[in-house]
């Protein structure tokens, strides 16, 4: 099945340029992903092609005006539901959102610019997503974050079908364990002995304990969110 994504933006080249990057290019080549980029400036009647205007009531900056976006939503056959607006007021995008989006037929992303959207664009969206509590100059980087995090979960995009499941923020909400490749020693730092032991059960236990240790140290909020540590896990830590 192909995931169909449509992106509305005033900087189509920003999106298109990034789509040539390896992971997304491969997903598109394998027809696991299509990304249609709609240039919002093509949908304005303004001779100067501007799509921003000053806010009613005054205040700094300009807003993305509603007509071009609403016109695209009404006229453009490539629009796929749900319609997602990228905005710092949205709910924070998470791995769980990426997992959910990866199961859909597709979705449409609207990239804001300027100081924000006219509120009627927000009302027209099925949901709003933010990629974090900071303000970007526009939604394009956020759209690429959402597309990449989602596309890499599609079966067949990554070489190894196992990879997406065992990683940070997978269903047990722990950070990933530390990994090592050659050489065995570098600058006096050695690969942990257990990884060379060939004892797969022992390696699995060590990895789980490392995930716990790392998460406790680096992201205690995730431990709290998953409701703490089980009695078996406490055993692993000893
Ligand atoms: N547009 C501007 N800032 C953003 C953010 N943090 N997330 C999503 N879209 C944005």
C-alpha cells in the first residue's frame, strides 16, 4: 500500500529538495510513499501573489490569509484526509502519532508562514500538530519531520523490518540501548564484554537494563509516563 501525502506550502522547493534525501527517495522509488507538493501561491488572485495580510485588531507581523488554503482544500483533487495544520499551538508530535499516521491511506499537511494562520484555516483542519515548544519561521521543517518520522515506519522503507520496533519511544516507551560496532577498542574504550559473549538471552537482559538506566538518567519523565518500573525490571537493575 502507498501512503499518499500532500503538502501545502509557499516554499515547494524546500519540500522537494528534501525528498531527494535517501530514505524518502527510496520510499518513493518503491512506491511506498507519494508526496504531492501544492504551491499555495498558485492559488491567489493577487497580482503580487502575496498570501499574507495584517491581523484585524492590530498587532505585529502578518498572517497567512485564508483564501488560498481554503481554495486548495475545495478544488485540489490531491487533497487527502485528514487535513493537518502545522503550528506551535498544535499537540506535540510523538512517535505514537507517527505510528498512527503510518497506518492511514494518507494525509495533507498545511505549512504556515509569517506570524501564524488566520483562525479559519485552523478551524478547517482536522488536527493541529507542533513539533515542539519553539517557534519556527514556518511549517516546512515541521512537515518534513512528520513525513520522515512516518515514512520510515512503512513496511519496506528501512532495509531491516525489525528496526523500527526496538528503538527509542517504541511501545514500551524506553530509550534505545547503547550500540557498538567495530573496532572492539577505541581510545581505550571497549565494547561491553556481554555483547561478545554470544549469549543471546544475556544480551537481551543487558540491553533492557541499559534502556532502563539510560531512560532513568536522561528522560525520567518517560519512566513516569509509563507508570514506573516493574518488579522484574528492578531485578534487572541489580
Ligand atoms: N510552525 C512554526 N513553529 C512550529 C512548530 N513548533 N511546530 C509546527 N509548526 C510550526
